[in-house]
């Protein structure tokens, strides 16, 4: 029996999230079904670096699984391709130490959130980019608003109110906002861990600053308040991507 680390990508549009849920199509269920088929019906499980919500995408989700199959690492992606749906893809597989854990050994993650800002929506991007209908949008104020978030803070104000965790202190190593195309913009967040809906609430608050519903310096004030009611709305999941999971020192 060997342990394998796999990097996977998926289009979250038709998924109800990562975790197995009764009667719903999820990424974990499809991946485990495929792995079980490769093992001729032997029930197989995978462990991910973390969950993603309904309609959230991934370009660099990481999982581990155990297998007795004699398949070289370079051939695993092709094998998975024969048993997975077309909106999932295993990008890379490598043999790891038997003690490797996709979740507990992760050192940092990068999430990206994509916006289309303007008065005309793009129907072909409706599952992948969040459209902000705005005649005027202060992109510079959005960029400035992210700087107070970098560092170690209590992010209670940017966490779903029903989240039950021991501590809401997290470290953001970086937060940026840049133009990626005509009327298209991207938020990038790198941190040691993220609370439930943390990125989506930060983005919703930043959008309110860009549209002047909130003042230029309100992000810092909201962070210090620790009050979820002070922050902006939780933007939809379809603009969010788990971009990369970092391991090692």
C-alpha cells in the first residue's frame, strides 16, 4: 500500500461543493467513485486540503489517497481521465511519505476571486466571474482597502456568523487586486488558513468600497470591530477559485 498526493482541478458550476452530501453531486463523491472503479469496486476514500463550497472552482486542490495499484505517478492522471467526469481533471500525482496529510501538512493556500465590472454582463462568464453592475468603480480604493488585512488578525468580521471554531485568528501573507483583462479584475489572497466565507466576505466588502457604499478606510475599521454585521455581503461562490496549496518549509 502506497500513499499518493494528487493535484486536481474542477469546474465547480455543476457541483454542490467538495464534501459528500446525500443526494447531491459533489467533487469528493465523483473522485471517490472514480478511484473505486480503478480499484475494481474496492471502496476508496480521499482526503483534501480543505472543502470548497457549491459552485466554487479549483485549479490546484490537493488530495491524498492510499492505493495498492502498481501505477507509476506519471500514469495516474491518464488513469483518472478514464473514470472521471469531464468537469474534473487530475493534473499531477506523486508518491509521498505514508504520514503525509493533505490537510494538516498544508502550510498556506492561495485563493483568487474574479470580477467583471461594468454595465454590460457577459453571458458566457456567468458561471466563472462575478459581475458587478457599476457605472463608476474606484479600483484604487479597492486595492488600498486590502492592505490593513495583511498580517495576523482576528478575522471575525469576515467570517460567517454561524461558524463554530476555537479561534478566528488567521494570517494573510498577501492580498492584492489587479486587472486581468478588459473590465476584468482579480483578487488574490495567500494565507495560512481561511475561515468559512472569509474570502467572499472580504471581496463583498471591498466591492462596497469600490462603489462608495463604504468609505475608503472602512476595511480597517470593520476588521477591528470583529462584527460580521459591519462587513459587506457574501459574494457568490462562482467567482472563487482555490488556486494553489503550498506544502514544505
